[in-house]
């Protein structure tokens, strides 16, 4: 889609098959604030047309460095020299125990399914969780991206 070079990305945020346009919109805004590049892996649960973007409140989308890829393997090819971190509530390692570097890739799954086993099983040492107190199943996707994204931003700045 858009291979914008509005800013040089400090790191990458990947949404694997996102389903909810307002979540993607909020994440896009966070990416602009962090100078992170947003990657969307198809299939998407919505269309990327002007009407959908406007409805999701994406008036700043023109300021976002983003790209859509058709499948996971295409993403791996495009970011082959980067370290990938997979966020999942089933991970044993907290993201607070991780030393992030510029160009790292934070990968988040869809709102209803998370990341598939095929990705989580690639390298379990790359699976991270965001700790929460008991009684909370998981964070909203846009909240999880913001929490993790700002930790990476803090570490690399």
C-alpha cells in the first residue's frame, strides 16, 4: 500500500491479521508518536479505503509510515535483518526483562485469536508477555501496543 518515508522508523510494529479498525487507528497514532513503522499482515478484518480510515478517526494517517503485506513470509523477507518479538499472554518472559534495540519488530496478533501457534513456535525465547494482575484476561490490542511501544522507545532513546 503506502511505503511512506515520512520518517525513518526507530522500530517496527506488526499487526497480524487485525480485525477492528478503531484499534488499528489508535495503534497508527501511537506509531506516529513513536516514529515506528506500522505493518499490517493480511487478511485484514476491514478494508483500507478512505471511508474506513476516516471513520476510524485516522486523519493523521497521512503522517504514518506504514505498509501492508499479503502474508507472514513476505513480512519476514522485507524485515530479514531485524529481531522479531512476539507478544502473547502465554509467554513465560515479561517484556520488561528484554533489552530492545533499534529496528526491533514487535508482533501482535488479532484481537480475537492472538498470534497463531505457527508463529509462536518459531522461537519461544522471542515470545513476550505484558504482565497483568489476576482477573484480567488480556489488554486491549491498542493498549498492549502502546505499553510495549513506549518501553522500546524509552530503551532506545
